[in-house]
């Protein structure tokens, strides 16, 4: 018996994670609407539903645009952050380049001055060397005059000097410069002068190039400083743009949520009575609804089945010999009562829907009866009855609140999972989906879970492990009379 109870608990846990949202039982499209009205007749909310639907669609486009705006502004802000860092690094590098070019220009000015001095010295030396032949002739002429002037002098010293001059004249005559030395010396003179001019004279390419490079590096540093300041300003502006785009996206999202809340609060299309026809253009555009059942009515009928199953299990446990007749006739009676309530409170229900109602209501009674029987067998009649009654009351409270909230608004996903843990939610899902042409997947999942729980309950009822009836306590022995 305990294994069956554990299996039932496992089924409840599995149901908590399956898709059985209340809103899908009356709205199978992408846009969820309010719960349908069950009373047939003229529908005065067609224009309101159409307007909220169009507003919801437009808000969806707006939300997509604001999301893209927010993402783009954030990307722009991040890009400008990186650009600002790069601009600052570039400005620092340009400033260092400008400082280096200014220092180099000052060094070149000193180098040009030194080059001019070198060129002057080289020119003087070259001119002197180039005039070697003229000086040679002058030296030979001077020697010849000195020799002529001393001719005939018998003084030994004079004659010795005259001989020395004669020897010197021979050496001077044979002395000569290499053939290409003059050309090389002229090239040296011209090159040193050209170097001096390039380094220190305006109008020469190197001097003008260095001046332009120095001036350009200074202008580059100043321009990059302005760029850095401009990028910093743009970055601050992009942060404000990102903040504003985020606020706009939040407002658009909140607007979409509010429109969705309004759309959920407006009751769904009203089923039209036989032969009735809408005359407005809005009614022609909206899909006609042939059947409807209020989700709250479905929940109340399902709650009646669950509470009836609890009562049947308690009655069968008190008379275990008649448990099959009590459970069988009781389940059939409650199912008939439920079908009558559905027919009275629903509108335009089809025969297929009635068959689904019957299956859902009967399995709900069987599941409630069987699970209660399991609890009574495992925990005893007193504790088990309290646990079963408390679970039934919790189901009615939680599932009733969830379905009431879902019929006019949005329910948190956590509460939907809590409600899906309870069999009352499963039965309500089947009844509401069958009556409103809702989501078929949720309907069949809920019906399958109810069937599994009902099978476990029937197996429990087949067990003969019924607790014996409570025997009265033996009377206390009386003292013998004196």
C-alpha cells in the first residue's frame, strides 16, 4: 500500500513540471485573452478586444525597436569608450613625437652651425691645396733669384747655401699633386658646403622638411588633443543615450505588460445564441465562438468532484464491505451532477466535449477516492482523514486562487507549478480546455495524469487492507460490592 502511495506522490510531482497553464485552456493562440463569458448573447466587448489586440501587436514591434535601440546605444557607448582610450594614447604619442621633433630641430640647428664652420675650413684648405702649382712657381722663382743674386760670391757659406737652394729647386720641380686630388678636394669642398646648407639654410629640402615635420607633429598633437576631448564628450553623451534608451525600453516593456494585463482582464468572446448574428464590422472580423465555459465554473465543478471523492472514501472506509458499491454509485452520481452543472452553466457545448467532461469528472472522483483510501490505510483513520481533508482544502484554495487570477491577469510561473502538483488543477484543465476549445496538449496531459491516479486509486480499493472498525474500549472492572 505504501508503494502505491509513493507512486501517487511521484505522479503529482511529475504533473508539477508539465505544461498545463490555465490561460492555454481558453486561448490556444499566441495572444492570451481573458476568460470567456459563458452566457450567450450580444457581445459588447468586440471592439475592445480588437483594439487591445492591435495595441499589443504594435507594442510588440515597439518593444523590438526599443530593445534594438538599447543594444545599439550600449554598443555605441562601449565603442566610444575604446575609442576614447585609443585617442588618449594617440595624443600622448603625438605629443611625445612633437617634443622629439622640436628637440631634433634644435639639435640640427647646432649641427648646421658646426657644418658651416667645417665647410668654411674645408674651403680654405681646399683653396690652399688647389693653389699648390702657383705657390710652386713662386717658390722656384724665389730660388732662381736667390741663386742669381749669389752667383760669383766666393764665400763658402754662400756657395753652400746656393747649392742647397739649387738642390731644393730640383725637389720643388719634381713635387706634384696626384692627378685626381684636385677633383676630390673640390668635391669635398662642395659636399661640405651642401651639407651645411641642407642643415642650416632655409629653402633647402632637408631644412624645410625638418621644419615642416616639426610643425606638423605639433599640429598633430594639438589635433589629437581636440579629438580626445571630443571623443570624451561623445562618450559621456553616449552614456546618457544608453541610459535613455534603457528607460525607453523599460517603458515600452511595461506598456506591453499593461496592455497584456488589460487584454487578459477583458472577457473572451461571448458564444452567440442560435440564429443570432452580429451586425458590426468588428464582429465580422472576429472569429465566432460556438461554445464557452467559465474557467471558474470548471474549477468549482472539479472541486465538487474532489471533495465528493474524499467523502466517498471516508464512507467506504467506514463500511469496507460495501466500498465498491459506495465508490461506484457515488462516482457515477457525482459525475452526473457535474455533467448537469456543466450543461447548465456552459454554452454551446458539443457531444465530444460532453464525453471529455464525463471522463474527466469520473476519473477525478475515482482518483480522489483512491488516493484518500491510500492515505487512510497508510496513516490510519484519524491522521489519514485529517491529511486527506487538509490536502483537499489546500487544493481548493490554491487552485481556485490560481485560476481566478489567471482569468483576469498573469500568474507567476512558480504558482502555476504549485497548482499543477494538485489533481484538482488537472481536472479543471480538462474541463476548461474541452469547453473552450483550448490547448489540446494541456488537456490530454491533464487527462492522462488523472487516469493514472485513478488507476492507482482503483488498485488501492481492490486491496483488502482496510482498517478494522474502531472497537469500543472495554469497560473498567467494577469493584465487588461489600
